[in-house]
C-alpha cells in the first residue's frame, strides 16, 4: 500500500468527494478535494510550487457546472508532464474512457467501482505503471 501518499480528488458531487476522501483517508492516504477542474488545477499547481506535489490525481470526466477531467488533464500536464492522473466516469463507452492514454491519463476506472479496485489502480499508478482495470 502507498500509505502516506498524497492524492487530489476532483468530483462535482459532494457526496462522491466525501466518500472517496473517507475511504482513502482510512486507508492511509492524505486527501485533498476539488469541486471542478479549475479548483483541481489551482490546488495541483500550489502543491507543486510548495514542493509537496501530489502522488496521484483522480479526476471525474464530466462536471455539470465547470471544467471536467478531459479539459483539466491538459492543464495539469502543462504544470507537470509526469503527473499520474486517474480518470473516473460512469460513461463507460465515452471516447476518453476507451482511449484514456491518448489524453494523458495513467489509468481509467469506470463507475461504479469497488474500493479494492480503486486502491489497486491507485497503487499501480503511484508505483509508476500505467494501468487499466480491464
């Protein structure tokens, strides 16, 4: 397990953010939350500048009232081309989900998922291997 790893989670649904935060915090991760892509980019940039970069970022693909994961990853990779970013989405057949590597994501995980699946993907991504649950 990557205990002590720092993870940024971006999701527009407060319930999802809080649930992910509780699950990952209980597993030993340090978690920072963002409501949309713009907030995620800001938190990511601040962390990099302070020397306390995130070990991984989790982005929801679709955000109702703001920047989603597809747009946010472009900006994150401008800040850090080696960022390890996981894409989450309930839209399993979306072009971005099917070809996540083409967009710069390290992994993609379709919703709904089990905690064990998320932890497995997170651990592999943090260790540096690009991964897919399939």
